[in-house]
C-alpha cells in the first residue's frame, strides 16, 4: 500500500511511548537523484528529531552517491560515522570523499593505535589553513589557543570497530550522525562486536540513516527498530533474469561454455575457496590462453601478489583490469564494490548461497545486460526447519528470536547448545541477538536451491530479480561434448600414464591383495598405507601392510591417478599382479582398457585366484602341488560338489611314499585347506564353498583349470581372458 510522504514532523506519538513505524514508497525512473529534494527533506527531519530512517533502493540506483551528498551537506556541523561491512569498502569511500575534498578518517582495528597522533596532525594541517575566526585569545594571554577540538570529522569504520568511537569519546553523540551502509550485513556476516556496536549506537541517541539494496526486515523492524522506511522503486530498472538449472559436472560445463572465448569477460561467483581453485584449474586446462584470476580474502590481502593488485584496481578504478578474461570471486565482492566494464559477457553463480548474498552478487556489475546463470547440484534435503515454513522463510528468524529465552540468571541454566549465543551483562546472561540471528540465517546457506530461490523471491520486495528454469536440452550438446572429451582423456590416461604407473609400482600394489575385500575402495588403500609397517618383519608380526618408507609417496600418487581415472580397484590389483608374472606391457593396456567392455565377474574370478595365491597357496604350497597333480587325470570328470569334496578329502588323506609331504597335509587346518582347494579349482567364491559343510550346492561341476601353480592357471587361461577383454 502506498503511503503519504513524511511531512517533516516526528512520527513518534507525543502522548504515548508507543512506536509508530511508517513506510514510504517513492517511485523514480532510474536514479535516486531524481528525488533529491524530497529525500533531503526527510533526511533533515530525521537528523533534527534524532530519529532512525532506512532507505531501500535497488543496487545501482545511486545510494552511495546520496550517502556522499549527506556527508557533504552535514560534515561541517556534525561528526559523521559511516559503518561499512568491509575495510575495503571504507577505502573506496575514502577515495570518493577525497575527490570531493571532504576529509575523512578510516577507523578500524588496524588504525586505532595511531588515532590520536593522526588526529593531532590532522588538526594542525587544518589549523594552518583556516582563518583566525577559528581561534581566540585567552584573557591576559598573548598566545593563540587552538579551538580545533570543535572541528568535526568523518569516520569511515567497520561495524565491529565503530563502538569505540562513541564509547571512548572520539565523537560527541549530541552532534553525531550515524550512516549505515549495507544494513543487511548485521544479519549476514556477524562478528563478535556487532552486538556491542548496536547497543552503543542505540544508547547514544544519534540520528541513524541506513541504506541497503537487499534490506532485511529483521534488521529494520527488530534490531534497529527504524522509525521510518523509504522504499524506492525505479520504473526503468532492468530486471535481472537468472537462468537456473541443476546439472552434473558443473566445472566441466562452465569451462566448456567459456572455452577459448577472449572477446568477452566472465565473472563467476563461488563462495568456497576450494571450489574457486577447482574451477580455475578446469578452465585453464581447457583454455590455457585465457587469463583467469581468483579473488578471495587470503589472496587480496597477500601484499604484492597479483590478486591484491587486481583487487586494488577494482576498488580504485571500479573495473576489472583489461588483461583478465575470467574473474572468480567470493563474498569479498558481495557488498560495496562496483564493476563498470562494458565487455562483461555473462555472470555465473555456482553452488550454495545465502539469499541477500545472491542478490548482492547479481547487482555488482553496473550497466550489465548479458546473461545470468545459476548452476547447482540438484540433490540433498532441506533442514527440517524449512519443511514447516508455509508463509515466510525469512520470517521464521524473528519468530525464533522472539520465542528464545533472552535472559538467564545463572550460567548453568543455559542449554549447552545455546551457550555461545549468550554474554554476561549486569549479573545476567543475555542473548546476543546479532549472533543468534546470524546463526538462524546461516541455515539458508545449506538450503536446497529450490528453497533458496523461493526465499530470494520473498526477500526481493523491490522486484529486481526473476528466475527462469533452463531446459536441460539447452545444455545437452555441451554435456555430450564433455562426455566424449572425458572418455578420450581417460583412454589416453589408460594407454599412456597408467601402464607406466603399473610398471613402476607393481611390487607395492600386489601387497594390497592380501588385504582385499569386495567392498573396498581407494580410501581404504590410503588407510592401509597409513597403518603400514616399513619392515617386512614388523608387517608380518603385526599383520600389517609392508611398504618401504621410500616408496610410500610414490605409491600414494599412483593410487590417486588410478582413482581419478576411475579404474576399478580390483582391476588395478589384478593388472599389477599379472604384470608381476609376465612383465607384458601390452597385457596391462588390455586389462586397463577392458574397463569399458569386460564383465565384472571376470575380474572377480581373477581376484579370487589372486587371493588364493597370496594367502592359501603360499601357505600350503607343497600340499597343493601334490594334490592338484593327482587331479590331472580327472580333468574332464563331471561330479557333484559333494563328490568333489570327497575327492579332495581322499587326496589329502591318501598315504604316499613321501611321509613328510603326507604329514604336512595332515597337519594342515582341515576345512580351511579343503575350502581353499575348492575355491582354487573352481575359481568360485565363499558363498559356493558352503557346500563343503552344508551340502546345499548340488550343481555338477566340470573340473577345469586345475594346475600346479597360480602361474600355470594364468598362463592356461590367458588366451580366454584376452578374448573376453577385447569383447
């Protein structure tokens, strides 16, 4: 509902202490400067009546310019404190004020120690350039007395440092104006002293004017309790259309989209530093000719680094340097910066975001008419809290705070999960509503894309963003190209890199066979390496993997390569084992490339044989050699499993002329030896071995491939294995 404009009078009730909040809607074509006179009237009333005013206007409509005009108009008569969410933005604003010859002082934790000295120097500089009307002589004294204590200053401070300006007497509250830029920061990125700053600001009674392009209702209505709110809606403001879709292999898709394109710059927003680096790696891999720069807090703060110089250029020149083709940023660019390049081809958002942050990213590039894209992995579930919200996602924050107990008299009474949100004040433990609100808000960073989109639409009361779902068909060709390219890359890895890794590491790789289980993965190999022994004697005594210390790092790198190439673990171990026997590089290539055609049962069969050879055969070698030799004349017999069991028992217990061999057999572990022999002869698995004790397997078997050693087994079956692998 459109309400009338303020008439300049206070809207607090004169007869009661009830607070009356008024919202004023103002329409502009494009810029706030179109209604300067109306806004100035409201600002004047706010300052004179020491009230609190919040101005909401879309990003890029001139809020910062209007903030500077307020400073320009009032800085000679008032101390002015400007609160910014980031130190970098105070630097940017300081440069703009310098251009207008308005002296300002950047005040944060880095500058506090030098504050007094700098102010003295500043006063001296000013005193040398002002007329004597600013000075007076004490009666009876000849020296000139400096009255520059009455001079007013503009302080540009971060939210977590500003409280000291008032608390430690650097400003006089009765003649101070508070300007809060990016007011949504009070819920979005809360640090320890935010609550202290809020309390001291409100207690001071200073007039407050807040600004935001993505205003938080909780900050306006509950935290600062602004008396008046102005909502400015442009009639010609370009609505940002965000094309969104859930896809797989996001980095590959993005790298493919911008492959080799130097005609236009791209800006990509990713919140995580790891995600930024992984995307850069993929883009450079596909397009080495493109200049890709990653910006985040550690990089921009690294003095003298390329990234710090790029950040400085963006802050000072409000544009991306010409030589950069792709800029990947996170939340350091979320508030306060402007990018005015005319050659930005597209902006891409990837992954998880919070609602206000997403809206801020979408507005950082001025005069941008290109495409916005939001790519995400469309999986996972929301936190339970979101499943019960019907009307307002953001409204639950205020509701949760209102229902939370605000005071505890004893520390022990505070629930364990809430202790970090309370602080001690005047003998009580009080809820830090800034921290708690930020905690509640942080849940949106873990919300599903669908919930995030709905929340953004709810928060966007100025109507600046529109979401459009992309048809998957529009990306199908790109994904098909990626699949082909990935497959070609994998084949090249198989035929060039991986066979070499097998040849260089096979002695260490085959040691894993003794520890292999069917559900193992490459992470389990890393665990085995971490617990391995460096000497064979220690490994045998402790039943651990034996890996020489000098081989560990090389082995780790080889395993990472096999994992990255998505080679099945058992296939890798079989390949290494076969190479250990034949030293045949051609056989290695066939086994690795066979991952595309061979049925998994073939590899499982070989794995069983390997386990037999490593564990059972070496343990009972002499017995196996004799028993298997006796079976050669039964090679074509078709007997039931039970009959084969009897044959095995007969061969084990049959007397022969070699008493020591017979004694070795009889001293073996009974059923363990029988099972091992049965598995070896039929290349079967543990389930089928139940027949030796339960007689549940009645199927007849033809005994084939029974040889005196594992080497004979592999040699005899080699031709059939190769034919299967070749498909």
